[in-house]
C-alpha cells in the first residue's frame, strides 16, 4: 500500500489518520458521557477528566497534522458512479466535521483552562492557559462543547451510514478505499 493518496485511492497515512481520529472521537464522547454521571467519590471522577483532556490535546495535534497532510496530499477523485449531490454532500460533511472537531477541542480546552490552570497531558507536557482566569468562561465553553460533540457524533454516524449505503446498496468502492482494500 502506498503512503500518499493517489487519484483513485487513499494512502496509508490518510487511512490510519481517519480511523485513529474516528476511534478517539467516539472514545472521548463515550468517556465524556460517562463522566457526567459520576459522583464526587467515584475513582473516575478525577481520573476520567485527566484522560479526556490528555487525549483531547493529542487529538488536536493529530487533527492539525491531518489537515496539513490533506492540504499537501489531495484526496482521490470521486468515483464515477457518485451523483453530483453526493459529492457535494460529502465535501460539506467533511468540512463541517473538521470545523466541529476544532470547535469541540477549543471549547474543551477553554473549559479546562478557564481558571488559568494548564492542562497536563499524561504528565508528559503541559499546555498553558492562554486566557488566564475568565469568570464564567467554562459555562459558555461547556455549552458549546456539549452541542459541538453531539453534532460531531450525529454527523459521523450519518457519514458512516452513507459509506455503508455505498458499500451495500450501490456496491461501489467508497468504503473499500478508506479500508485500504480498493480493488
């Protein structure tokens, strides 16, 4: 398998980045959903947010690198069987997913640093607050984070269903290209 994308298929870097981001997003969503119901005395009450923040920062770095890779390495052409509206919908959905990812990650960062403290990433390095203390910022950022993450999950599920539709009903290579098993 090639490293870079070609005009007909995705390269290994794009494929691995796609699936790592997908796994991280759904893992973070699941952890965030679980954390909301924790009590103060639960062991995960402190551990969960640390893991969530650390993976969130690493995801931010991964998505920035993915965007740079995508700019340097254009995606394959749409398949000839795709309708114009499907191609347009795919471009809009991908663009919206990127925007929502950055909104979710930045708002998550602002929630955690609203009191002026840094975020420790697995005790490997710290990401300092760029805002200092801002009263009430965590509430606004929390609301934005909540809705952005739900929008990401809903849009990602629609994205996955569209890929399955292409695979099962249209019997084309859309899904195979992102699995690296293009015929």
